[in-house]
């Protein structure tokens, strides 16, 4: 398709939204007397596929889009609020007045509201003021925005993504680099706490550009083949580590403008390093400016809280049965592949998506129509997600964090599987850490933990993870999981890493573990770079 070829060279909405020959104004009368002009870039099939759950490029239609209409520059707005009775765009440009710039509902009762506002410039703060069910008022950020205010502010920002990519050579050869039989060595990191301007001040962040200058040569020198970024999608709460998103189409503004992340990915690609993003379609937070009760009703989440509320994370679960929500989620995943050139997604908390009884006691969940505990519409969503990604971006990967024995996670959908490219090998991680915690003198009686992984290794396509989850919440850093004195701890950890790198499968290690960090990961600070002045830590780094 034209858009996909163009996105390899550049990302620029103004040239890709509509062919010039199919402008709305060529076939329709536009009333320019009001503050909001009647205008649409949606076709009937856009609406139909959106409702059917098969429109996977919504980011090209919804949100705010810079356009020129009848020789006037401005922004077109498009939002889904099916139970709203009024939707207005509010911002500094109209003193946040909900009466002056009201969008118009589509005639087809799709619940889509749209319109063109002339004169709005790039960088304008805005929200949607929604009058919904029984007159309930909600004020929401744009679910499709590409740029949000830095938290704690919550407005979305009119933007026009534009970046000149220089990773053509990478895109041509990444199929081999991202293949299942490639020597994967993944460096997982949290951008904010990898390196801070002031390690003692959690409110300070480096820019995407600053991180790029330091991260790219470091990862290349260490010999990692990929980086996996913990969620960089916009999120309001630092303590969620990014796993409670509000902006599914926006890089976080903590580090700068969206193009800064494009530059980071571009530079990693030019250095021969692949990029995986953590992506969270399992739940979202209840922040007032986010998706929860978007139009005063359960729009994006299940209305039945036996399916719609996540007790572990105090968050809400997407309604995978609803076509519009399915289109929203798969469009989000596709957005990062298409416009940010990523090489893969690691889908978070897949077990919670698949299972109706996840973290629920008897009586707190309802079986599916066959009496089982599988969420059938969520299973269908995951299959469609993987089929879409591998069809449109066949030289990339999708990776599942799934901690149960659910069969066929990484089998193709035509073989009855879920269609992921890989699965985290959580059983290997637990058995390996339990084995290495034991004093070497007593290990002979624990060899089954050391060898058991090969009993089921060929059931899936596995990645061996020593992730951030293993160095938080009192679990201790990797170094202090090892027995013995300081010398023995370092020796055991080197032995663990050597075993890991010689075990079949892809491999992932969390930042700081490569040089034997002595404290648990703290998202408020940075990893302990000062330890590299000590010979034992420097040699550990050289070992990795």
C-alpha cells in the first residue's frame, strides 16, 4: 500500500491522510459560517470496518489531523463517543469554553463525532468536553493523540508527526536479524531510570536525544542484538512503570517530543540493533482524563465488572468483544510498527487477558458459553492481532508474557495456536533462579531444576527472561540471589549468565544486571553506574 511504502522514508500526516482527488469538499457543501466546519475524512467502509473490529489503521483517521480545507489551515477532529449527546473541543484557543466548538455526530449513528476547526495551530492544548449518559459530563484527552502534556498535566496536544527516516538498510535486512533462529540477546530497560540528570531527583528526565547519544553506543559495545523498552506510551503515574497507559498512540512527553523517540529508534537501527516495545492491551487506569467511562458509560471497558475490573492492579479491562475496541487496540499495535519502525512488541500480562478467572476466586467470575475459563473474545482478539502484525510486517516479532501452561501460545493460528512469535519462558526463569540460590554443595540434589526446561523447550518458541520483575518487591538484585561470600556471588552469577547464553532460545537481561547491581531496581533513581569503578563489577560487565 502507498502509506506503508511512504512511511519507510518519512512520517508526515499532511501528505498521507487523503488522496488529493478524493477531498470531501469536492463532493459536499461545507458550511464555513460556524466555528466548526462540517468535514470528514471517513468513508463508509472506514465506519463499517471500525464497528466490525477489522479497521487496523484508525490512527490515520481518528484524533486530530492537520489539514488545509478551502485554503484554510487547521485541524480536523474525530472521536468515538457513542452515548454522548454533545462533544466539544476545548482548549486555550477558546478559553476552554464547551459551547463554542461543538463537533457534529455522523448521520450513520456510529457514535463518531467530527469536524474541522480552522486556525488551530500545531502545539495547541485541547481536550474533549463530553455530555454523555443522563447528562454526565466528562472531560477527556484524545485517545488517538500523538502527543500529551507532561504529567501531572493531562491535556492532549495538536501535532503533526514528521520525521525523515534513515534506517532503510536496516529495514531491508531485519528479517534475518529478527528471525527465530537468530542469536537474540535483548537488553531490557526503563528509559527514565536507565540514566537521570540527577539520580536523587525523580522529577528529572533526560531527553530522547540525550539518551540516544549514550544508549546506542553502550548497547552496541555490549553486543546486545535488541533493546526492549518498558512502556514508552503516555501514562500518568510513574509508579506504574508505564504499564497503565492513557495514550496508546503517543510516546510519553517526559523525554520530549514524539519525534525524539523516532530518532532513538532510527539511531538504534543504524547501529544494527532491533527495538521491541512493551505494549499493554490488558488493562487501563481509571484516571479521569483517560479511557474509563469515556462518554459517561462503559465505552472501552466491559460493563460487567466480573470481566471489566482487574483486582490486582485496580484498573479496567478492555471489552474485547466490542468491534470498535478491537479496532482501537490492533490499530495501536500497528501504529508503532508502521510509523515508529519497531521490530516487535512484547505483549504484557497475556495470562490476565486469556483467563476469566485470573486473580478471581470462585463466584467472582462467570464461565464462558462452553463452561470454561477462557475469554473467547479475548482469544479471538489476540489471534487477529498476531495475524495482522505478521501479515503486514512479516519481518518482525510478537512476544507473549504468559506465565501458565496455556497451549499453543507461539503456534500459528492455522495450527490452532494464538500466533505469537515467541513466549517468555517463565518456568525456566523460576527453576534456574531457585537452582542457583542453592549452595553448590547441595546442588546435586536439585539437578532436576537445572535440566527440566529441556523437557518442554520444544513446545513453544521461547525467550529466556531475567526481567525487571525479578529485581523488585523484596526479591533482591540478581547478585544477592547467589549464595556465598562476595567472590562466590560474582562467580555464581557469571556461571548463571554463561548457562543462560548457552541454553537454546532467545535471551533477555534487565538493565543493571549486566554489571551486578547491588540494590533492587528503583524507578525513582538510576541504575548504579558508579559500581563500574570496581573491578568485580567491571569484569561482570565484560563477561556479559
